[in-house]
C-alpha cells in the first residue's frame, strides 16, 4: 500500500465517522424533542384528569343523596295524589 492509498482510506474513514456522529446527534435530538412533546402532552392529560377529579364528585358518593331525593319526591307525589 502506498502512502496515498493510506491517506485516502483515513480520509474516507474520517468522513464516515463524522457523518455517523452527525447523524447520531441529529437522531438523538429528534428523539429528545419528541419525548419533550410527549411529556408535555402527558402532563396536560394529567392536569385534565386532576381537574375533573377536583371539580366533580364520584357517583357512589352521590347515590345515597339521590336515593333520599327520590324517596322525598315519591312521598310528595303520594301526598299530591291522595289530596285530589
């Protein structure tokens, strides 16, 4: 092998290494940006879930109150129907 061939191979090797390094850095940057976007979307979803939990009550907590309202309405209907 001549010195020119060795220099050409080293130049080619250096070019490939630089290209692969650049491509890897670019790809990692895209992944990082995608993760940030996904993380922001997940945080927004959790905020919406927390807001819903804080603003609304659970159905099982309301069932007893609804039952009492229904019983009271039933008694009122009974009284109204007997007073006719």
